[in-house]
C-alpha cells in the first residue's frame, strides 16, 4: 500500500537517525530494535486511567522476504516486572482479535465500556500476576496486515502457528530482557487449536535452537476450547438438552440419526441439527443466561466462523446472536476505529482499506483445521509441560460437557478427584487433577470466562502460573 507524504517524511527522518546510529556504533541489530521498542511505548491513549506500569503497541514484521506484519499490545506487570512470567494471550475464531476481545473486554488492564471516552481500570487484570502480551494473528485480523492479497487465501492453522512463532522470535529481539522469563501461552475458543499448535512448534524448534532463538517455554492454559470435533459436537447436544434448550424429541432424533464422526449425515440429521441451531436463535449460545445486544440483534456473529461441518453447513450457524454487556463487542469496535486511538497505539500505519472489526471481514477461507488436537496435547503432557484446561459452565458453544468428553479421550490417570474450588469463601467451580493435566470449571461463566467471572478467572490464572492446586476449602 502507498505511504502518504505526511507519513513518509517522519519515517524518512527516523530511518536516517537510526541508520546513523548503526554506522556510528557498528551495532547493526541493537539500535534498530532498541529504537523500535522505545517508539512502541503507548502514551496518551484516549480515555486511559493513570497507571504506574508501561505498555507498548506496534507492528512486528515477520520475515524479510514477505510482506506480513502482526500487531501486538504488551502490558508490563503492575509490580515486579523482572520477576513475573511472560504470557501470550490468543483469541480464536479463527479470525478474531485478541486485542478487541482479550485485552479490551476480558483480562487486560483497560476495559472498553459504553462510554468510550473513558477506559475502565480492570481491578482483576491478569497483569497483576504476569507480563501480558496480546497478539492479533493471523494477518487480516484486527490491525495485522499483509501487502500481498494472496496471503489471505493461504491462511489456516499451520500458517497461523508458523507466523505466530516468527512473531515471537522477532518480538524477543525487540524485548530481549524478557527472554529469560518463564513463558506461557493462554487462550480460549478456537485458540484450543492455536495454543497447542504453537506450543508444539516452540517445543520442537527449541530442540535445535541457539541461545538467541530458544524460548523459555513452560506450558499453556486453554479455556472453553475447541479441541476434538467428535466429542465437542456430542457435548453440545447433551448440554442443550440438559439445560432445557432443546426438546426430548429433538435430542433423541439427533442421537439416533447423527454420526458426528462422519461428514455424511442423513437428511433427518441435517434437519435436526438445523432445529438445534434454531433453538439458540433467541439467546446467546456463548453465555446462555446473559441478555443479547438488542441494538444490533440482526448482525452476523463471526465468532461462529469455525465449526464442524454438521453445524457450519447451515446458514443459521452464522446468524446466532451474541454479546455480553450485552453490547461490549460494539463498544470495542467503535473505540479501535477512532483515529486518535489508532495513533496512540501506532496502529493502522498503512491505512487499511477496511475498518477495524473484532472478527475479520477479510478472511473468507481457512485451509486447514484438524479434527482433533488431542494428540498434540498428549505429546506435550508427556514432555513435562504444564497444561491446564478450564471451562465456563454456561457456554453452549464449547460447553463443559464437550470439554469433559474430550479430556476423557486422553485416558489420563486421576491424581486428585473432582472437588469444588473456592474464591472468597464461595464455590468458584469444580476441579479434577490428572497426571499431567488440570481441568477446572468456572461456575456461572460463559465462553469468555473473565467477562462474567473476573475474580475467579484471575485466581485460576494465578494458580496455573504458580503450579499450585486450586483451593478446595471454603476458608
């Protein structure tokens, strides 16, 4: 894309200064990345409350030979930056933004609310216990871009993992002081694919990595995660029936007629699945007891983009209502489309030809999505990495029934049996510890757990990082 004169002149001056520093000191790498890091510091973010920690935002170009750049937003920990771990957060979709959702609506320090002139300080932000890195991946998501249109037709799980890994290597060059920190990955929804796949890539590449490219990776945590199509689908049906969303007749029709291990379904199965989706058309499948956003009730929910074929072949799949505030998604979209916000975040520097959206409108093809990531999870458990899976128990899209069925497929030995866990003297959910994996539920939370259960989610995250068991006594 062309660079306007107003952008080109300051860029030329900056390039000249950096080049001069390189020549004067003969250190071709350090001054470039040091300068880029300092340029990425966020100052005067519209509506931001006063804080003592620094945060950075900007672009990382992935490789010299391509035209891809991924956008990130990084928050240092509130206290003890040097001692606390670094955590990468990923949202799913595929095609949805970790900044519009994770950072701005869920677990970041600044939450976008109805009054978009002022950000709300999140007293349960996860940067209380970690340094937090949010990434918009792959290209075409949020502010991340490519100058080669054909790149958008090549996207899928493999490309996303490779590009996210390339981003991390370049990001650590820009922030070398964090290379020694314990590094974890967390995410939700379709990040049930992203997180294990990126984790496996890091694990394998670390085997041959030099000191410069080695990542101090310790483990991952995923929530309401798409991990195994067959059990995910069965769990969706059982959850809907057990929560009085579908009738006995429909439940029995689906169980009798549908074989979710096959793409070839009977006409009765196809019709029954359509009726199943219709049952969710008036409520939020992601949080079944939350209200829907009436102001844009007819708007398509792109968060439902990825689904097993038995569900996604129906047009209705892409039209189910969603929302939590119930309109927080709209507020985030409007906030990140503001020019003053983009300027403060060093975003949209190429002047994209489309507006910012929480879920991408330019990604229309997803080339590879394996039916299961359970073998990857099993492999990384055996490698000794820390693995936690959690589930908000009012989510109908990736319900707790699906997650329990999927985890049972791993056939892990139970170390500590099913028990309630507590926050503030109240039951926060239930937990079971297997050999190599912890599975926890979060009571009353939907698909985006930190939105509805922020205190519980911070406690869950803190215990994951410390490798301590969740508290199973009230006091």
